[in-house]
C-alpha cells in the first residue's frame, strides 16, 4: 500500500493542519470580501450609493414586465441589500433608524410596495412605522374589516388586497422591522358622522366636541371611559394583531389641544370629562354621599360655594366630611381648599382615562407577544402658570416602562438645543431600562422650517445624550414629497 494517497504518521497531521488553516483563511477572506462589498455599496448613514440604487431599480422594472430572469436577479439583490444594511447598521449610529410611512389606495398597484420599501432601504432605514389607522380610515382590506371605519382602499375589485400584510412580508424580505402605527383617542371625522356613536365623543364643559374645538375641524377625540369606544378600538387592534407586525405604536394618547388660551386648562369646564361615561366615572370616585354631591355640583357649576358645603352636610348629617379617592380626612374643609382638591381630582380623573385607554389598547399586542410603544409630546404633561395644565393632558411620565417610549421631539429654534432639551426631559423622567426612541422631524442634508438637518439632529443626540441607540424620522412624505404626492392623488383604475 506504499502507493496509497492517504498520508501516514506526522504527514497526515501536517496535512490536516494545512487543510484547517486553508479553510480558516478562506473564511476570513470571504468575510472580508463581504464587509468590503457592504462598504462599497453604502455611504454615510448607511445610504446606498447611486449605482447600487440604479441597479436594483432597473431589475425591479424588468421584473414588473414579467421577465423571469430579471425577477430572479431582483429578488437576489433585495436579499443582498438586506444583508448589507444589517452589517452597516450594526456599526453605525443609530443602530436602529426608522421612518414613518403612510400608504394610499394606489399603492395596491403591481410593484408599488416594492418601490416604496426599496427607497426606504436605500436611505439606510432598517425599521418602518406603517400608518394603519388615521383620519378615520383603516389599512385593512374591505373583505376583512370588522371595524366601524372605512378601509383606505375602497375601489371595486381590490376588496381582498391587504396592504398591511403585503408591507410586513415585503419589509421582512428586505431586513426591515415593520411596526403598525395607529391613532388612538382620535377616531377621525367619519366616526363622528355616525348617529349611533354621538355619545362616544369627548365633550368639554361648554358642550363642545373636538370637531369645533380644533382648528382643522377633522380631529374627533373620544371619551376614553366610554365602553363603546373601547370595544371599537379593541376590535381594531385585534384585527391589526392578526397581521403579525413586529411592533405596534399608539399615537394620539391624549386630549385635543386648542389655540391660544384654549391650549391651557385652568378650570374644570376646560376638561374633556363631560360625556356621560366620564362624568359617571368621576362621580363614582366619591367615597360617600357628601363627596358625590360636591363633585356633581363642582362639575356642573364650575365651583362650589360655602352654601354648597353646608347644604350637603345638612343633607347627610351622619357623614363627618366629604370624601373621594385620594382625599385625606385630615385635609381642611374650607371652601377654597375643597375647590382646589376637586380641581386636582378632576384633572387626575381626566389623565387616568388616558392611561386606562392605553392599557386597554396595548393588551391584544402584549398577549400576542408583539412589542407595543407609546407616541407622545414631551411637553404634553406640563403645568402651566398657577394650577393650569396643558390641555392635552398627556401623562406620559406614567406610561408603563415595559412600553417603548417614542417622544416626538419636534422643537423649532433654528439649532439642535431645543431638540436635545426635549429628549433630555424624557430621559430624566423615564424609569430605568425604558427604551426611548426619539422621533425627529426634518430631511436629509438641509434645514427645513427652521429645523436642522436630520444628520445634525442625530449627531447632537449621539454626542450629548448617551444611551440613545434608536431614532425615527418623520416622515417619508417629507423626504419624497413629489413621489408621495403622485401616490396620494393618483387615480386607481
């Protein structure tokens, strides 16, 4: 067997070591080549180069025309770009970079979602927040829409087209995390036109709904204590959950904000607690009859008098003092003290409605193992003046730390200082380990509406506010205005 091809003794050990070394060297070369390829196809902020973008778009157009070779090559380059993006984001701040996206009826056209998502990947984004409920419309197919809202796509012949499910699937093919972005307490104009839902709308002490209160006359805020509102919204969240998005973001978790003096709540009649459900829930916070009657008089009249206090004591002589949730028996019973305590009770009641609605809304997502997040204004919970409150009453500092926090840091001051201050305000008030993902407004490469470019905003956050590793950009329509306009106003045949 001297002519055997199998080495013997130390010759075999030498051969084995040489083989392992060769394989390891080959692996390193391959990894190095992949890294060089990734760097060659992307520029700063993980933006793809013009050549890489043009090549992919050419293949997409060929695939749409039915060319099987182009289709195969297009799918291959989509996967390749997903890998390149993942590598780039792993070494680039921020590690997660998201974009807010609204879809339109014309996006059901062949290749439309592919084109939109390709443009998103081309700009280095690895997350997309798809708007699935806004302005009284839902991104659900007409054939499977269990909600009281009309679908975005209402053209005959497209009843079964599921844009949300398509976007999730095609987003995953590109390495994108796809979250569902939803309005919450703002149910939209179409909802307010339903005669069977008039009792659901939030009302202030002047009998107004948000339709007449907010300047655009299209926002319809609901009473968060109303069971019909909660049922309608819960069904919507369940329908969206069935599509298995990677996350769900809940926006408009607040009350409306008016203009001028109406942007501040300074008295009880400014609060949106005058719908029947909210009023009854407030009255039920009384712990005895004296307390309940004083709450009722305070809400109805805007204040209570010494005569009111004496009247309820005479009517219920067996009760030593009026009581309600949060009130201590040792507190003074002076009329001015009781008015202040009732004001604080009313504000807390309004804010608690927001928190309870958010807890209800996120429940289906959490049960399905889908990450939920809350979108808010960092200044929406502020005290204004002597005892006044921002009329939005957005108690974000009491949101659950298990949620992702998405503060909209849309400060406008001509530089990054006000934007940094808003982020820092949230970081300072957030419980430990809360995931904070600031939402920035603007465009790449230039200032818009007195806001610095996105690059400058992100760099300021990176340098001055450690711990932030994810941001989002509002919005896709700002970055692609002509493309967005064409999609929005096209006629679907």
